[in-house]
């Protein structure tokens, strides 16, 4: 075991946070780790939007909630009807990672960046949660205005977000890892 392996194995998705702001030097270090993720042909086809304005995160969640309340799928309507519905899990901030639409491996490249940031956050004593559900409304015409408000550059599409903050969740047992997922060819 070393510190890196401890961080990889120790990181968990956190879904409840203190409202304390995250220090800027920590956010900067996390962003640097995101930018040093591997990417296909080293194209680095990502853009990071750092949102520390909780009102903006609330607005995104409210737009998603509106869409889901109209869903034909009951499970989604019930989820959205929860008064505490919040895609960002009440975190004080989130980093949205957008991928270049013309980069063939943008989804993988951006996912690498998010995981790097999640591990870095954990190593700095922060909690984080990997989020894909935040973009429901912004991929529809009625929510597209959010892309402008977030300053997502032309040619990029939001892919993932990382909710970030000091966690205050009492974590239960970890889900066991699936068995029989490794084949050795000797
Ligand atoms: C691509 C991706 C999308 C995810 N989207 C969400 C999400 O929208 N909301 C959420 O609470 N967790 C989301 N998660 C977190 C997973 O639920 C979590 O990683 C998984 O349950 C394993 O738990 P762990 O990260 O604590 O090991 C997402 C994870 C990934 C990799």
C-alpha cells in the first residue's frame, strides 16, 4: 500500500456536504490533476467550468426537475417530486467537464479527468460525487440557455460533473466488487 493506492481505494461518492467553501488552492490542485489525465492522442479535449455559485447549481437542478416531472416513467417523476431533489447533492460547488464534440474519445478523456479530480479531492480531505444526471435539461431546447450561462465553449458539450466539498455523510458498507471480472492469460 502507498498513499496513491490508499486514495484510489478510499474514495467514495459523497452525497451530503457541509456548506463550507472549498479553499481556492485545493480547487486549483484538483483542476491541475484533471488536466493531467490521459487523453487519446493527447488532444486534451476538455473544458472545466468551476461553479461555486450555489444559485446556479440550484437553477440547473430546477430545470432538470421540470423535465423529469413530465417524464412518462413513474420512477423518474417520483424522484423529481422529492422536495430535496438536487443533482449536485447539496455540495457547495461543482466542476462541470465538457468534451469537444469532434474528439472521438472525448467521453473517455473527460471521464479520466473526472476520476483524477475525484481521487485528488479525496487525498486533500474533500468529498466528491461523480454526476451525469445534471445535464438532462441542458441537452433539450428549453434548457439550452444554461450552456450560455455556464460559458460552455462552442463545439463542446457537457458530459460529467464532479460535486465537491467537505463531506458530512455517514457512509455505510461499500458495495462489494463484482466477481469474475478478471481473466488472466498466461
Ligand atoms: C458516469 C457516471 C455517472 C454517475 N452519475 C451519478 C449521478 O448522476 N448521481 C449520483 O449520485 N451518482 C452518480 N455516479 C456515482 C455512482 O453512483 C458511484 O460511483 C457508484 O455507485 C459507486 O460508488 P463509489 O463511487 O462510492 O465507489 C455516477 C458515476 C459515474 C461513473
